[in-house]
C-alpha cells in the first residue's frame, strides 16, 4: 500500500519522500515515478535516527503537508506458539516505529498549525483474535494512539486519519495465503491508495477500506465474548 500511495501522489505531481528498508525496491519505485520521488532507506527499528531523518525529509521537500505511516509486519505464529521475540518485533515495527515517526510529524504540524497525519491500521484491531494475538494488539494500540493524537492536535488544525483496511493484495496477504488461509474479495493496493487519499483529503477520522468492512466491524464488535472465543476469524 505504501508504494501504491507514493505512485498515486507522484502521478498527481506531488513530491514525495518514500522511506523503506530495501534500497533496491525504493530506487525502482523512484525510477517508475520519473523524478518526483526521493528514496530514503531506513530500518524502522532504528528509533534514534528518526528525528534527523525527519528533518532531512522536510528540508529536501521544502516543507511537509501530509505524513503517512504505512509500515507493518504480521509474523507467522503457530496455534500453540508463544514467541516473545516475534511478538516484540511486531510491536517495534507496527507501534514503535509509528510513534517515533508520527511524533516528529506532530511537532512540525503543531508548529505550522496545519497538516495531515495518516496511520494505516487494520480491521484486525477491532477484537482480540486468537490466530495472532500480538498483531491484533499492535493495531488496537495504533487505533488508540491515533485517536488520542487526533484529539491532542485538533486545536492546531492538524488532522489525524486512521485507516482500517480489510483484505488488500499486498505481500502480507500473500504470506497469509502461503500459510494456508483462504482469502477472497481482496482489493488492489492501488484501489486502497485511492480510498486512503480521499479519506485524508476529506479529513475523515476513521475509515474502513473498502466500506464493506465498516459493516463487518459493527458485527464483530457485537459478538458476545463467550461466542467470539470459539471463533477463528
């Protein structure tokens, strides 16, 4: 989704800094976007590097109006596996990285009294699913953090948008299929990117992508716990 967002913005003539761990993939993305994208390799585990890198991004762009955190991992976890190393890695990438980068955006946008922050969460954050407890936890934490940040920055005309995708054709979904999960009805990353940018520009608070997941979430939230604990969804 991150690459699709970059390509969509670049096609509109927007200058973008694209940040990811793999330099080769970033360079290829920048090449496809014909000079409107600045590639920046960074491992999101390196929290201490973030303030300096953020300043560099703003300087090279000549300012910043929109910040999107689209980084996330869902590590395979067996039904009877409790692996602290895997769990803490998901927390570091999905939550820690978002906090480190988004705090920098929040400080800048609060000072300039404008800007939009977008965080990519997931439908998985709505209830405590037994299949991958910590992945869902990271998304629930992200929902809470982004809502709190939205409330904190509201007085400065800074908007924070939480995106909660369902199934999107990404590497993460391919990984889930490789683990034997049957997943149908996924939308393309390009379709998700269009919906995400539309929600950000309309200053929406929380948006499920696509819309049908709004209804699914409403049902999931209202399943009694004694029934939900036996479900594998």
